[in-house]
């Protein structure tokens, strides 16, 4: 049975987070502009992006601040929200790495943190999230098969699953990060993905022991992204920066893992997955062929930009793909119920 009380609380949380994000933006945007915290524009990026020079970054703070406040207050209001708070803790840790990268880009070197530095920190926090989920969390880890069977992750399987989960978290969080390359794109896609995870959470309520947390957090990130779109839609007044995109990447992926359906990160988050995969394909093909390219530029949204698509068209088309992906994810998880 669909948990309507949890749904109402989650929807209220969305409205509160969206409002808090807009208020944070009104307060922080003038201050960030005064600090002249603009992100360098890539020299080898689309030429149309040169007009964005001077646009401030660190916009992820707009939604991270109200989400952090919600994570603190949530368990006080409802103790069942403690798993949500734990996931937000990891969201903040990834956000801190993103903030450090943005800070270095703005104030020290336009390249930001080195690949080794970023990999080390994100790898460490991916490992910490994996260890917590498999060995520390009071909720037993599990996987829900496409047939609707719950498979507990126990014994040596925890080690095997952990070795898969660490690179999975790392890859997906970075794939979400590089999706943030067009005004309003990541905010729009993550809003859609959050709604998709919310619907699946409600559907799987009988098997998810912390359904209030997963439903609420799904709409909390949706509310944050919708609120941020007020400032980030084309033409963007501020960029999310790695501060926000790294944080969104890990919380989205963690939600699918905690719900026992990590494969939904690849279905509902298909656009995120393929954005990252397009970079992998481009690099491998470039090296194998001595300089030839599959795409005009990667990640894939830049390929369409260089093909003449306006940023608004990219956001619209990619968002439609995101909606279809979320519907497919919901239908996939509905299949066992229909068979009964």
C-alpha cells in the first residue's frame, strides 16, 4: 500500500527546501558577486561559452545550506529520518571536495584540484559510504531483483558488493558532475530523477525499512534543484559549480543503493550515466586511433552544442529523455506487482 503520510511529508519537505533555496540565493548571490567568484571558462570548450565569463560559481551552496539545516532538524521531528541525515552527511562531504575544487579554480589555479587530489578524496568518501552502508548501518543491506525478490547481502558477499559499490559511487557521482555544463541542465535532470526515485520509493514501501527517509530525501533534492533553477535557468545568473554537482551525484546514487535498486541509477539516471560514458568512449577511441573522435566534443551535451543546438534545446531534449528514463525505471519496478 502506498504510504500517503510519508508522501505528504515528502511533498511538504520539497516545498520547504525549494523556498529555502530561493531565499538562500537571494541572500548569497549579491555576496558571491561582490567576491568576484567566477569560474574560468574552458579555452577548448564551445566558443558560445566565452560569453559566460564572469558568471559566478558556488551556486550549489544555495541548496546545500537549507538541505543541511533540514538534515539537522529532520530527525528531531521524526526519528525515522535519521537514515536521510546520514546520506546527507556524505552529500556534504562530496560537496566539500567540490567546494575546494571551485575555490582553487577561482583563487589559485584555473585547473582546480589535481586529478590525484580529487580522486583520493572522492575515493576515500566513496569507501566510507560503502563501509557504513554494509557494516555500520543498523539496516541490513539488500538488493531487490527485477522479479521482486529481496536478496540480503551477507557474509563474504558484503566484500564483493563493496568492491563493486566503491567504483560505482565514484563513477556515477562524477558522471552527474560533468552533466553540469549547460545552463539549467543538471538542475532539470536531477529534479526529474528525484521525482522518479520518490515514486519508486513509494512503490517499494513494503520492502524498504526506511521509506520515509528515501521518499523525503528524493523530494528534498528535487526541491533544492527546482529552487536553484530560479537562478540557473538560461541565461544563468550563477553556476552550480562542483560544490553542488558532486554533492548531487553522490546523494542520487546513494539513494538507489539504500533502496536496494542500484541498477536504477543507470535507468532513471541514464542521461547521467551516458554523459560519463561518452567521455570514457571519447578518450579510449582518441587514444586508440591516434587522435580521431567519436563526438565533436565530450561530454555528450557539448557534441550537440557544437552541432548547432541552443542550450535551451539541449535542456528540453535531455529532460524529455530523463522523463522517459524515470518512467521506464518506475515501470521496471512495477512489473513484479503487476505479475501478482
